[in-house]
């Protein structure tokens, strides 16, 4: 019995894991904080959804970042299928 994976098998398992990972990026005065979660983990999804509600409820704008570098899309509700969500705080002039 061998515990070694073929390179193709290893790559496929890595791709499957990458397909279920999501990240919420919260901008703040120190830079950003990243919160990763797995869409197959119900508890992690619930926590991510609660974070979305808390941040947008306190004035942050949420945007779904595109994977090709194109413009993002504003989000009004949590979407577990979005790979990267960027939260930007309300900016104040001075």
C-alpha cells in the first residue's frame, strides 16, 4: 500500500480544495484582514454570513472581486459562491 499520490492526483485534490475556499478581505486603517472559509463547512459559512451582515450594517460596502482583474460588483447580500469579497469602510472627508 502506497501513500504517495501521483502528480495528477495531487493536483486534482488541490484544485478541489481551491474550489471550495473563499475569502473575505476587510480594509481598515492598518491595511487589511483576510478571513478564509470553506463553503463545505456549514459553521464557517454561517460565521462568514454573520461577518457580512455586521460589516455592511456598520457602514462597510461589500464588493465581489472578479478573478480576471475587471471591475467588481457591489453586493447587497451575502453570496457564498463569491470567491473574494472586499469590504471597504465608509470614507469620511476631512
